[in-house]
């Protein structure tokens, strides 16, 4: 019985620590959504991701797929992003998303945050670049003549 | 009233609701692991997973954290890993692997709605996650 009480106390202490991270983050997310258009200009052209794809990319990197899902799905669907580009964006995001929250909550329990962020960015850029350049990937999306590779609305 | 107040309030309430969801996962997982430790099952689990976790340079019992992270979510994984008292290297390796692939059932649903092949993406994430675990272990041994 005692062990359960100790575990209960410890797990609540852990939750309070995580709350201290999540609360400021969730508040900043809302402010970030406000100034979305300011970041639309830049782009990641060398990875095959254009200006249109930049908003879902940045949203995903910072906020993550679960909470940023609305923005990501909306921007990809409404901006007429090609299927090829949508794939590259999601590929990049699959490796490198929710970079602030994921990193901080693991730092709380003892992980090295700098190594984590550096590693995920490097891996995401290298793999996205390789797949963007690969013949197999390009053949996959070019083998449907007549279709311009857009996602149906 | 400050015009930014509604934005602030929305963020604050979101944070509280995330934390509420989190508590429901963290507390039971944490208690379960403490009980498993208490009854001495951790050694058995550790030995069982040792061969496959060795690829990532992780102790066997950390497999529990990976499983919780892949199938439930990161908070469950944290609740499982925290009581195990792993080294900073082990924590970082698990964090990297889980950062790439976690809450797979939920996030596969999100991916599907963007119109991208969700199964391909799921496979890619798991493969990248395992690959990253192997690479970071090697890099850490060589340079850090």
C-alpha cells in the first residue's frame, strides 16, 4: 500500500513539472497562430518544399502533429500543394516534429536536449534530401500521365 | 480589456486540458511500473528484452518505455521511464527514438487525412526511429 502512495506522490510531482512546461508552450502556440502569415514568406526549396509548404512544415516542427493537425491539414489542402510535396513535408515532420515540447519533457527526466534537437534536425534534413533526390521517389510520382499530382479536394 | 486576453485564455485552457489528459495516463503507468519493480519482475523483463535493446545500447527494461510510447503516447512513456532511473545517454536515446515515432495509432489517423499514404508513413517512422536509435548509440560511443 505504501508503495502505491509513494508512486502516486512521485507521479503527481512529475505531472507538475510537465505542467510547468506545457502551460507556457500551449499559450505561446496560440500567439504563434496569430502571426502565421509572417512566416509564410521563407522556404525550404532545397528539400523540394516550397513557400506554400512552409506553414505546415513550421507548424509541425514547433507544435507537432497532434495539436498542429488542424493547421497542417488545412494548409496542405487549401494551398494546392502537390502530392509529392505533401509527402516530403510529412516525411520531414515524421522525424522532426513537436521539437520544443518533446525535447523539454524528456529533459525533465534527464535526457540531453541539445543532442536531441541537433540529431533530429540533421536526420530529417538528410533523409528528406536523399528521398527528394532519389530516382525511386521521383518515378513513383511521375508515372501517372495526365494527373498533375494534386490532392483531390 | 487587453485584446490578446482571449488568445492567452485559450492557450491556458488548452494547457490545462492537455495536463488533465496527461495525468490520467501518467499516474496509472507510474504506479504499475513501481509495482512491477516492487515484485521483482523488472529483472525478468530486462533479461527478456536484453538481446533486442542491446542494438540501441539500452538496458532491457527500457523496452517497456518504447512500447508505451509507440502504442499509447509520450506521457505514458515518460511515466514508465522515470522510475527506471536510466543514464542520461539512455534517456536521450529513448527520447530520440520516441520523438520520431510515438502515439502511432493516433498520428497515423492524422497523416491519413492529409491524403498521404498513411501505411507508408507509419512504416517510415518506425524504421527511422529504429535507425536513429542505432545511429545515436554509435555516435555517442564514438564522440561523446
